[in-house]
């Protein structure tokens, strides 16, 4: 998660906070779909990809790749080079060593570098069955695990548990599959818009020096949250520097927000500090998950 906040008041400080992440990912694809071909390739997936094409969403597809027992460097690079990974979990997904290893790589990259956004689609399977490897999904998984090493099986289990906890789309909750597919494509298109760097700052001069100095303080190699303050009198460009930095870094995080004019919601002196904090955090959460008019009842929502 990345967050940035700025103030237009006469106060001489501006703060930024970021969690560790790589700063300059190189994207080759918009979407990497992970799926079991026999379940969905000629049906559900074909309609999803058709909708992606309509919205100019570039996706990686391995139709011409020769599948072996292990995923190779080309596939790993495709995962790492995609802004979004769409994991399409179907009843026979866990029957494929390839799919399971793909999923391990996706979740590993998401956890270690925090760059790939993972979107789940549960197609005629229950998320609980995926998480706990039970029901028909569990039977398929158990069969796949026969003769495989304990460490390998545990790695697969962990990846399935983690991906099943990601809120996503459940086909059984939709009466109209076409509407569901349109909604998925619209959501991904909107997400990609947020991940695409802005060109608003291309003509600004002198920002490189500011960014070099800021990166010394950010230390993306450290696995920790950092808060950075930008100090100075009003009108010297604190907010511009913060916006420029946010523009550079926000695409490296699954969620991000830039909050301006804090003085309006958090005046000094503040007579109702608790409600002011609720309002600010509600605004930030609305931006981060792209939902309007979110109301949070207590500050523990962020814990």
C-alpha cells in the first residue's frame, strides 16, 4: 500500500508515507491470465478475452507455448511483466501442476515485490473449497499431490489459501454471465488507468534532483513503512514534488491515494479530532478501493 498526503495550509510541512516496493517495474502486458484450459478456454475465458480486446487490454496467452512439468523462464517473465494477474479458479484448476506452479509464482511476486495486482474469479467453485482444499476441488488437488514432495505440496497449499482470501468475482453470485464478464473487464480497465503513469509532469524542469534526494530517504530495499516530511514556506512547490513522486511510485503498489487540502477536513485547532480522522481515512479508503461515499465507523478499520 502506498499513500501520500499534502496540505495547502500555511503550515510548512508535507508528509508522505510508503511501504517498501520496487520503484520502476517494466510492464510487458496488462493482464496475465492463469487458468485451466479444459475448463474455461473455449467457453468463459474466450468471452472474457473478447471483452478485453474491446477495451484494448493487452493480455498474455500461452496458446503456442509447449507445456512441460515445470513453468519456464518465459512464463515467469510474463508473470513478472504483467500489471495484473487474473486467477481463474475452476473445478479442475488444481489438477494441473502448471497452474499450481503458476499460482505460486504469482503469489510470490505479489508478496515479495507488491507490484502485481491479483484479481480472482471463482468459476463454479466455492472460495472456501479452494482455501481449505475440500469438496470436489479438494479431491482434484489431493489426486495431483500424490507422489509429490511434502514441501512442494505445502507450497501449493499456501498459494491456494492466500489467493482464496482475495476478494473477487464468484460466478454463482451472478445470474447473467455476460454482465459479470463486462463488469470484470470494466473493473480491470479502470484499475489499469490508475496504474498508468501520468504525463502531466513531462515538462517540469528540475524534478530529477528532487527525486534523487527523495529516493535516498525512501530506501525501497528495506522492508518497512517510511514517512517522509517535506518542509518549507507556502508556495515553493511542496505539493508539486509530492504529486510528482506519487505519480512515479503509485503504480508499484496495489492500492494508493493522494489526499490534498487536508486543512479543510482537519482544521487547526480541531474541535472534533476523532470525526476529522474518520473523514480523512474514509476519503483515503474511497480512493484506494475506488468506491464512493465509504463510511467507516471507527479508526480500527485500518488496523
